[in-house]
C-alpha cells in the first residue's frame, strides 16, 4: 500500500473555471459581484431598484439563479438591461460552469458590471467560487440577528453585508446593532450597509459602493 | 445540502488519480474539511456511501479530517483556536486577528493498494 499526497481542492474543477472567469473579467475591466442571501431577503427587489437607478447607457448585465421559473428574469428584464435566468433545476447553488455557460452569448467587452444573483441559500453558495470580485451577503430585518453566527461561512467569505428592509425596524424585534456585532464577530472588519428597497433609504450608499468598486475594476494595471 | 455534489467531486478526483495507477486499487481517500467550509461531515459521508454503493468503488473509504478555525494575532503573532466567534487574541487582547485555517475543502491524500 502506498500513500499519494494530493493536496488539491475538492472543488478543483470549479476553482479552475472560476479563476478563468476572474481572469476574463479582469482583462475586460468588468466588476462581477455575487449576491447571496436566504430566500426572501430581498435580492431581486434590491436588483430592481439598482437597475432602475442606472442610466440607460450603463453597461450592466444580470444573471439570476433559481431552482425553477423565469420569474426573476422577467421582473428584472423590465429595466432594459441584459438579464438571463439560470434555472438550476433543483441544485441549491450556482457554480462556475453555469455562469460560464450563460455568459456565452454576451460579450464581456460590452460590460462594466455583471451582477450574479445566487440561489436563495446561505449554505451551499459559499462553497462555489464564481470568479466574482466580491461576494455580497444580504440579511433582512425579518430574519434573526444571529444568522451570521448560524451560517458563519458565507458571512466570513462576503466582503459586504447589506442589511435590508430597514423600513420595518420599528415593527419587528430585530436589533440592527446586534446583527452588525454578530457579523463582525464572524468577519472582523466586514463592510456593512443598511437600506430599504421599499423606501429608497440607503440606496445611494449602495449605488456609491457599487460605483467605487466598478471604477476600481476598470482601472487598468499600469504597464511595467 | 450540497454534500452529494461534493462527494461526487471527490469521487471524480479519485477516478482521475486511478488512471495514474493502472492495475492498482485506491482503497482510501482523505479529505480535510474546515469549520468554515459549510460542509457537514456526516452528510458528506452518507452521500459518498450512496454514491459508491454497487459500483467498483464500493470498498473505497472516505476519511474526513475536520479542521478547526485558527486565528493569528496581527500584533503578537499568537495562533489560537477561535471559540464562540471571539476574534480577540487571548494573549495580548488585540482584536485584529487573521484566519489562517478553517476554510479547507481539500483532498489530502489517497491510499493505493499495489
């Protein structure tokens, strides 16, 4: 019997594809973000409000994942930007191959921003790199403040937490300060934004965050 | 929830490795799963057993090593096991600490019977 040391990622194939996507985004100066949350935290509504605020000429596209239905793509297509639904047919997360496949008809040189809306799930999407520049996790005020402690993996891996539905704060027992504290216990230094897609409060800060990251992605490295 | 997919990826890696060892049998595959990987070891083991049942890989053993989250203090370099999501360095009290292990989802080794 001999022992072969392997030392490779279990999801090696996904990782290779994700790195290829990341390189393609980098080459074309495209910012790709991966939106992750529980079902019903407000990913699609936030995207609607985001697309609504973009100028018509904004070079943005959206990939939206769900187990079934084209409902989200229909909702998002109203704003006039390219949108494609990824129907996973039961799979609880998106992987790099699905993203690559659905990007095939789009030219990355026509884009500045690609927003991927993952399947509503706080567990599995955290394991699959999609080549994004940043994972963004949403937590809504109708959930528990301890979500970051219950699902540490995704809060640890996300660069930004967006606290949604803050218009409901007067009516729900949710303590925003405790949620922020829990998120930073799992991920010290994590960026946190708060907003309401319904009232529009905090949307400017979100749009500015996206814009700042987009500009950063666009900046070409200085030739040596 | 996605452990069956993970199990399937592990089996694919074993099948690939087996091609380098013609005439031999891979009897064991060792994986490392970090606390932050979001993968349940029991569900993975169960998924793996379902996957190999009644196949040529039926006797293949999946050995899971669980890796706890370890932080390194950015001030005094002390390394400590992070308990209850408390990032503070127990030695010097610094809050700025960095995660150095616990994210693993790796295949570590395979045992090949000649």
